[in-house]
C-alpha cells in the first residue's frame, strides 16, 4: 500500500474517483475506501446506478466490515497494526465482532487509518465524529478492521487519475 498516494486522495470529490455513482448529497466513505482498495463485492456503485464509467466498488459500510479478517474494538487494536480500517457509529448500535456484523444504520463511517499519515489526531477525529453521529446524549463507538484480503491496492494515480 502506497501511503503517500492515499494521502493525495483526501478531500477529493466523488466525481474525481467514480463516474458510476456521483450523488453529491450522500456519504461516500465506503465507496471511497473500496475504490481506493480495489474492493468490489456485495452492492456496488455499478449495481446501484448501472453505469460503467469506472470499475465497480462496494458502497456499504456493513458489507465492508464483514470482509475484514479481523475486527474489534478500537481500544483493542493490535499495536503492530499500523494500517487498518476504522469504523465509527453511534453508541448503542450493534457491532458484533465475533460474527462480523454491523447494524445497517445511516449514521456510520469507515476510513483508512495509518500511523504513517495522520491528517488529524485521534482527539480531533473523535470530536468530529461525535458531532457528526451523536444523537442525544449517546456518544460514538469505534472499531478497527484489517484490510480485507480481497484488496487489490493500487497506486492512487491509477485509481484516481485526476490527482496531481
């Protein structure tokens, strides 16, 4: 995995990495991660929209969660796991680590975490996610997932041709 390439993709608009499903009002976190990692399983941007302008990529967070070989609470992430997926949802939503099940709810997030490139510290990330996903007095829960073995990680300039 080329960490420098991943860093170049941060902040891109959906139209810069996919010509299949480009609705601007929706969260494309799983869509972005799956294009970046070359993951295409379950419900994809092509199956959703029927377009074929880009390779198909998965678009559902809970389906990505199931593809990870290992998942667990963020605080239990192995110290030697320097690059992984980070999942976030509201406190009280189901994250079943043993069976790799994640409740299909609208308030959830997935991203790529790496110790090599950190755009914000975890306190700032937690504050942002709490603001985005907290409902009432419930906080957030975080989990890690290993990069799925299906990942065909490519250099970002091949997956995202419009980055400089």
